């Protein structure tokens, strides 16, 4: 009897959820697609000196930084509109002034290792360049484990 009641309640809830979903489709207004699809985006015309940096082996708890530089090879003035590191252990600083054609700009990525092991982090850079896809910069390396300090034991007589 208990199983029968639970089955009826589950059937009722299921039918209500489908009824609401159909109703929501009728009411929802049509919104034009304003998000760029891969076919609408193009590669940036800006020239980066490098897009990946290998730190090699670094120490835990000691921040390391690398400056990625680029040249504005477009015919328009570019502004960096957003720089987003992939996690909280990575920080970024960047050129905040408009970059005219032929001028250089930079993004400095700083990584602070909290645990030993290999790492690969990204920094996504969005610019005002018309229709250009965001640029993903990569930093990677290995954090060496802390060496255990040996304590000398002293025996008392």
C-alpha cells in the first residue's frame, strides 16, 4: 500500500514538472542570439611574443611571474577589456591604457604555489578587437616538495 501511494505521488510530481516546462516554452520571449559562435569569431590579429611559458621547477610558497608581451598589428586602437586567471592561485596585471597600432602591451601572470606537483594554469585575455576570440595564455611548471628539516635530539642525563 505504501509503495502504491509513493508511486502515485511520484507520477503526479512528474506530470506537473512536464506541464510547467511546456507552459514556460509558450511564455518565453524570443531573444536574438547575441553570443558569438565559433563561426562568428576570428583569431586575433595581435602578435604575441609567446603564448606559453614554462617556469621549470619552483619553490612552494614563493610567487613567480612572467610577462607576456604583444604588439598591436591591427589598424585600430585596442583596449584590454578583461583578464581572467583560471584559479585563485594565479594573479594577473595588464596594460590598462589604449594600445595604438604598432605599440606594445603586456600581461603579467603571477603564480603562487600552495602545494607540490606539476601545474598548468591559464590566463584568458579579452580585448576590444572587433570579432576576435579571447586569447588564452598558459603558464606551467613543477612545484618541488619542501625538504624536511632534521631535528637533532639532545639527551639529558
